[in-house]
C-alpha cells in the first residue's frame, strides 16, 4: 500500500507517518526543494527507513502542488491514500498567507489527488471550520458555521468546503481540536494554543506562592487533544472501510472550561490556581457599544497591549477565551470503537506538556541574559567611575565590549583606572568633571556627544553622603545644598543633556544609583535621603512620559556598600556591608533586565511596614536613632574619630537590619 502526504514534516504529519510505517508500503512526502535538508534531518531524527519514506519535490502554492509530469506518471494509480495536512495553523498569520496555504493549497492538493488517481483523499481540517457557532456542532454540519470574520476560521471553513464539493475522488475529513504535545513525551514543535498562557503562569509562580488564591476567568469550553491521539485516530479511521464522505471530530467529548484548563496547567507548573473565576457572562448586561467604547480607550488599549506583550500572548487568541462551540463526536466514537484509541484526561499528562515547554520552548530560554549581549558595541557612561561601585561596574562593562566612558572629579585616580582597563583590552575613555557644577555637566555632555555621537546607557553613580542628625545641622544648611547639587541636580543635568539624542534614536537606558535609605527613611541621613528621593521621584515621572519613546529608567535602592564614602563613620567597619563588586552585580542586573526598580527585600519590607503601620515603624526608627549617635566625624572630633568603636548592641541591630544606613 502506498501513501502520499503533504505536511509530512509538520507536527501531526510526523506522528501520522510513524503510524503509516507500521503498515506495509511506501510513504511519499511532498517537500519543497528548499526544505530537503530539513526533510533529511527529520528522517534521521525519527528513524524512518529512507527507502520507505520518499521525498517528492513540489510546492503547495502551485498547480498540482508543483509535482513534475515525470513524477505524476510514475505515481499515477499507485497511491491508495492521500493525506493532506499542509496548512497554516497559526491565528497570527496574515490573511493573504492563510488564503494561499489553506484554501489555494487545498485546491492544488485535490487536483494532485485526481491526477494521481488516489483511492481516497484524507483532508485534515479543524474545529475552526465551525467558526464561532453558538451551540453543539455535529460532524454532519458545515453550512451552519458562524462568526467566520477571522481569517484563520474563514480559510479553514473554505478549504473544507472545497473538499466537500469535490466529485472527482472519494474523501474523508478530520476535524482535530486544539492540538497539544504528545501525552507520553510532552513533545511539541512550537508554542500555540494554551501554551501562549504558560509564560503568564510562570510569572505568577515567580511572584506568588502556590497556595495563594488568585482571581481568574471562567471562559468557554476549550477542546484540547494530544497529537498522538489525533495521529492514531486518523490512521485507524483512514483504513476502516465504508466511511468515505464522512467527517470526524477528533475532539474531547468532555472539554474543560478555559479557567479549568489554566488551573490544570497551574498545578502542573506549581503556580497558584485561580480560585475565584469570573464568567464573562456577568458583563452581558452592559451594552456592546459601551464595552467597545471602554476597550477602545487609549489607556485601556495600551495597558492591555503591554500585558499581552509582556506575557507573549497574541491578541488574536483572546476571542477564543469565550469560545461558544461544543462538538458532537459520535461518528468518531463509532469508528474508533474497539480500537482502544481515546482522548486521555488532560490532568494525566499536563505535567509532561509543562515540563517539555519549560525545558525546550520557554521564550525566556532564548533571551541573551549576558552583559555582553546587552552592551557590546554600546556607549555606556558611568559617573563616579574611578572608584567603588562605579569602578567595579566600569570594569564589568568594559570587559563585556562596551565603549565605556568613566567620569570623575579627580584626574589622577580617574586616568589610572582608565589605563588599567585599557591595558586589560577594554575600550575606555575618561573625562574629568565636577558634577556639582552645572556648567561642568554641560561641557561633559557636549564633549561626549561630540566625540561619541550618542549614549546608550547612563549610570548616575556619583554621589555624596552626609551622616549627621538634624540637631547637629542647624548651622550647616550648606550640607543640604551641596548634597542636593550633586546627587539630584547633577544627575538631572546629565539626563536632560543626553535625553534629546535618546528620544531621537528612540532607545536608551538611565540607571540611577539611589539608596535603601529612601525606602527605610534612615535617621541622620535627611540630606542624603532627600536628594536621592528627589531623583527617584523624577525617574518615576519621567518613565510615564518617556517609556513610549523607548527610554527605560531603573532605580537601584542600593544597600550600604563599603566604599570611601562611608569611611569616616568607623562604626561601619563592624557592620554588614556589600562590597563594590557585589554592588556592581546589582548594576549589571539593571543593565540586563531593565527593571523599574531594584531593591533588597528588607528595603521593600521597610517601605511596606512604613505604609501600613507608620507609627510602629516610627518607633523602630527612633530606637535606631537613639542607638546610633552622631559619629565623631559628624561632630568634627578628630581625636574621638581614632578611638570610635561600635557597641555590641549597635552591631547586633545593624546585623538584623542588614544594609540599612544607621
């Protein structure tokens, strides 16, 4: 017995050929000339006998599928079964491509089947041929299909219509449900159908514990079947006599609602389940015009678009959440009776689908998370780049292949750092500037743009910290002025200077090194925390204006780092701090991931407690204020500075609140 298969290297086609090879005969597979190498690779991968699986050069988009006259003569009258599987199974594909592949391709396949004088033409349609029919769609129904405005639904219906109208050869039609991976191995070749929601479930798992109840949707009933069931059912029905002219629903007789399906995969992926599910019918009382008007509002459209992009869910899939159609499959059940072929329960194999997706198809696996992938060939400016956090960050960025520009006030230390990085192979430039002087900031911006053209990443790291109580600052108003001048105005001056070119190029990244003190409201740091809080607030406002222009802002609420800036406070020698290299890790994370904020759990927890229980938090902060007095440096007592040492209570408290400035 001989077979002819279109789409044989496709997902369903590969498993169907596996089954056909269990029978006697040769399988001829239509293959485009450009895909011959792929065909050979599939033959080798699946262990097919090359003598029994033979490639036939052709193209679905041309007459007789592009099969040559010589091949037609050689195969005419020798093919018993012609399986037509080649089609576009992608709701996001263009209408033109779907028309060409699904409709025109089916007509060419029918003409080829006639030319080859096949005994039976087996057409793989889809439940999409029913459109959005509201009710139970039987296997003998076709013209009753509704809601065919979508190109995918429309072309699936039209292609099946061509087969039904065919009088020259006998035919059988198969309508599989939403095909997912193999129920025994989990294998699938691409992300489709329910897989579009796996990224969303994974992000839920990362944010919330599995026991946390969440709010979800109920949705319509969605018909899911594994590829092995579809291939086994097609093979069995195709070889059963007296079934020509019939249509078979390869569907689950007891389909689950969308919410149940998502919860099944949530359990498989150890994500929190949607305990309370909202039924879309709850909103039926709202007029359609009102729902469309709300959905058409620009903020609503942008918000939904952002969520879909973040979770990698095509907007075309949303219409199927309230899928209205159920499928009767009595013809299929009769044809499969006694064969042992049945749809397995999704609960029994969902974990295999999830496991295969997470290991092989999760889009996050293919993201370049290396620093080199983000900065190679890019221009990165780092202020305060001659020591501490700035120097450690610059060394990483230079090693990753960026054009690294370091800025500092002290020339000797700055050039020494530049020369060391250049000697290590980095492309490094150094510019001196006093960032507390706005004119100096302007000259720096002009020089960098003149010599390098643009900036891709700006790391505002240079800063000044002052640890002094308010009572000790009555006559030191200049402390507030100079801290604000450098930490806030200097950073803003650079951002504003570089921003026109960033907006023009519609890409760029601003990283502001802030402080955990902004979240914890550290006593004795009112000048420092206020300046950093101002920069944080600017970044939040700027994000709202500039994110649509491709500009990202990242605020790093840095915990206490052992740098020359904290050296005057000797107590910090005995409390937990980050090293400059550990701090640079946070900056590198910011460059790679571009989050809006990077903060320690303690910093976020402190802000949360302050928000929900401000009086209790005030007691904690006042206790810390009393426990950690002004340092000898803040008092200007040089003799005491040499003798200053922390108490056991101070060390214990600082260890408990690791990283917070006291």
